[in-house]
C-alpha cells in the first residue's frame, strides 16, 4: 500500500471510530459503511485495522473485530504539552501530577490541544520507563485542536521545503508544500500556520502566512519573538487612519466642563527615551498650610470611544509590549505620542486624583475629577534625581517637597507590610544595527520611587472610591450595599511550600526567614532577607526565588487585596496609554462617579479582565525572550572568552551559571563535566561526583568560558574554565 493511501485510510478510519466509540466492526463492515469496494482496497482496510490495533488506538474484541481502545471510567481529558525529549505531558484538572505520554502514543497532539488519554500499565511505582515521575498514558483522541502558529527558518529546495521552529514547543520540522510557500525564500524567517498532521506521518504540514525577513536581521528576529507569542508586530493601517482623523479635544468648551489646573505647577518625570507621557504630578501650597498634590493621567477614553475601531484594536492588544530595542504600542502613534501624551508646554485633557495632605503625608481629603493641565517641565529620571541629591535645579522646591512626601508614604507602606523587591534591571546599549555592544543595570533611585509612590496612592484611592461601601473596608451582612463591579489588580498570598523552600535555601547562606506567621510577619521576614543579601553574591538568586514564591498579580472583579503592596484595595488607573485595564477603570469611574450609573455586568467585565491578564503574561514572556536573544547575541560575539559567574540553578542535565558582570545565564551541560560522573541531588539542589564527591550547588562561584550560542533557541552553553 502506498504511503499516501495508508495515510488517508488511517485518517478516515480513526475519524469513523471516534464518531462511533461504542460500536465494533470487522474489515468488511467498515468497508461497507465507508463505501470501499474491491478486493485490494478492502485488503488495505484489513491491514489498517491491524496496524491501528498494534498502535493501541483500536482494541480487538474478537478475531478480526475492533472497537475504540477506551476502557469505561479510565479515560481522562486534559491539555497536552509537547516536549523535546519525547516525554510529553498531559495535565488533567484535579490531578496534581502530569501524565507522561511517550513518542508513538501521542496521536500527533500539539501543545495546548485538548486530548483524551488512557492510562497504560507500567512497571514500578508511578514512574515512567525513562525515569520521569508520573503515570504513563497514551492519547486515544485529540478532542480539540487549538490554532497553532510557529516561527522559524525556511529551508527550501526545488521539490519541497521545511521550517525548523524556533520554539521548543514543537519538536519536529514543519513540511511546507510548494503551493503553501507564498513568497518565502530559502533562509527567510517565516510565520507558519499549522494545517494538519496526517496519522503516521513524521512531520506536520504548515502554510507560510508571513515573511519576517532574513535570518539574523534584527527587526526580523524581534518580530519573530512577537509572532511566536501571538503578539502583533505591525499596526493595522485602517486603525492608524482613524486615529489621524481625531482632533485635539482641548477646546475652550471642553476645558469649561473640567477643573482647570493649567496654572498649577505641574511636571512629568520619565525615562530619557520616553515619548508617551501618560502621568504628571502637580504641587501647590494651600491657604490653610496643607499641600495639594495632584496625580494627572492622560484622558485616553475621551478620545477612544468604546465601539471604535481604535478601541477594538487596543482591547485586542491589551498592553504595549516593551522589547529590548523597541516598543510595540497599544495605541496608534497619533494618540500615544501626540494627543494623549502630557508633553511640556501643551494643554492636555487629564483624569486626576487630587490630594490634600499635611506635612506628614497624611491624606486629609481626596477627589477624582476630569481636569485640564499644562506641564511646566519634562524631567528625565536622571534630572529629577540630581535635584533630589543637590537641591538645585528647575522647580527644585516642588520636586524636593514631593520627594519628602513620597518617602513618608513609602515608609508607612512598608510598616503596614508591603514587600520590597528592588532588583536591578538588565539593559543593553544597542548600536544602529540593533547589535548589543554593552550591558548596564537600571537601578531604582529616589526619583523613580517618588513617581511610584504617588501612582500607588492614586491607584489605591480609585479602588477604594468604588470598592468601599458604607465607609467599611468590606461591607458585610444581609443589608450591606454590594460594591459595583470594578476592575481590581489583585495579588494573592504566597504558597506556604514555596516560602518553606525559600527559607530553607536562605538558611544555607546563613539567613533566617520565617515561613509561617501572619501576612505582616512573612512580609517583614522577606524584607529583612532582601536587606541582608543586598550586594552579596547570593542576592540575585535569592531575590529571584523570592519573586517566584509570590503569586502572579492579575486583573479581576473579585477583590482579594494586593498582598505585595499590603493594600486592601488596588487597581490600575495611571497608565491608560499602555494598559487597557486602565482605560476600563476610567470608563467605570466616569459611569459610577459622574452619573451614578448602575453596575456593569460582572461576568462580561471578568472575561475582559482575564483577557488583559493573559495578554500581560504573553507580553512579559516576549520581553524576557528579547532579553535572552540579546544576551545570546552579546555573548555570541565573545565566544572563547572567560567570565566570572555564580551558579543560579542546578538540574540533572547541567549547571546554570549567571555571569556577574552582565547577568547573562548559560548552561554547563553535565555531559561536559569530564572529571567524574555527576548525579543530581534533587533534595539539596546540587550535582555530586560519584568518585570525587565534588559538589556544584546554588551560589557557587565558577569561572566559565563561552562555548556555544544558539540564536534560534536563545540559549548559551558554557564550559568550566578551571580544572
């Protein structure tokens, strides 16, 4: 039987049995049902049934008679995760340990597909034949294929082409028929949509849907990262045209409807390369001796209407994406860099939180209102920091007073249990071709913290304005008024087992940290640890583990408070140019405060919150991938050079080492440790030599040499530069 005939027949028969799971058939009945006639054709059906029986897809119930291979009560449905090592995993709701599916038992399922699995009989105690923990299973049905898109390099000859995916989410090359190549050429970086994966075929079939450029070109590689995570890498022209038609709304008529604050001292503080300024600060002394501090936020929703094409695109993106060398904006340039940007000496429409504060930074009164401002000065963080350190410069009195107030707000926040994670941020100096030429670290200083504290205060105030009912923090009881549906930024408590692991690891370096206690005790323990390890070799590793022990912050309508900030109420109000949830909050404020409108449907709002949380995670993953790419590119130009590093992770396949001067992380594969046979001690996070008893553990200092760089996988291999 020809391979193409076998493939088509297998697909037809597997589909038939999936549609008739409770029936059994012999080859004559199947042939009759499927309209297959002729002795040779029916012989092919007979062979195919035998083959599917051997593969485990079918079960022979009597001689020559088959049914779908599923045992009632033993099949489960879960989400498939494809692995490069051929030991794929399926996560089933309510089952903590993943099922292991080996190559040949996967029915060509791809990561994210919903599959039906059946547990396999195995020797041992719940451990696969290759040593991985977890029960063995086989896929008996792909219940639902999700859309799959891959990015990779095209390899083409006269008859066919293949794409090798960059992502480790697919362990096979993708076959591209000539009619699905489009305009792609050999060596192009392309975007491929999965079409199908014929049964018993080695490779899936795909279609080229876009050509990003030549392999290795900076823009092509950055766009490939965005495409890999399903993020947009170009802006739709119709949306840009719609934005270009929007007129400046700062008219005398609109100003008359707002609180006019154009004469109040106002300034922005942003990074030196920023173009979109979505927040400004103002300060003035009141007649009663108190301070009036204003947090003014670009009024994006004045320009972006809910049913507009601009809003639909903004919601789809949900966030701006910040890669190493570029920003992929949520809004068209006309809005984010012009109309909504709070540029110096330009009148702008804003949504503001205005606070009356005493000299101890106690908020005596606050109001939320629409305003019109005029920024007097655009400061970079460096300029504002210089004023704080020297006391000299433009508007020094206002900057210094806001710094004093911010420091009091910050001290109070930490006294109430907030957690401090002040990790240095890795940045690259990029040349005109996008090549990284040096690495530096961005450290948060007083100017950054000044802005941060007033943004936190505004976000907290807005959340309390809607979330608090009857003056109580959380109204309870039969007759309590229920808060209206709102968008909260929540952060759950850390999981106890993760805190125990952190405390255990910190103890190895001589640091004590409680893993049990109330929220304030735990947060104070983490802050004490962060203070102790500052500027010590183990700082980066332990601070990263501390961050990983925390739950992820998400958007939701169910308010559980923000553990990391120690706030009962918190939202995102201050960055509507780059975050869609802030636009949602602005619209809800307009509805609830100005019009006393009825609550919006909670279910729909929750769905929008989940979409925004998901997109935020994708954007963060793309940002990390761009950093890894530039780190690999940076060290790719330094092959053979040696660097000092610290062991940042240990696994059965090798030692992860983070370089001290650039924070680039690479792997020393265990196969390259030639002096001994090393065994992974999972409990103690170390590799131990059987003969020499040499140990490699977290925090060890090593000197390593750059051995290899894989730009497609964004990975770095080191070798030890010492005996």
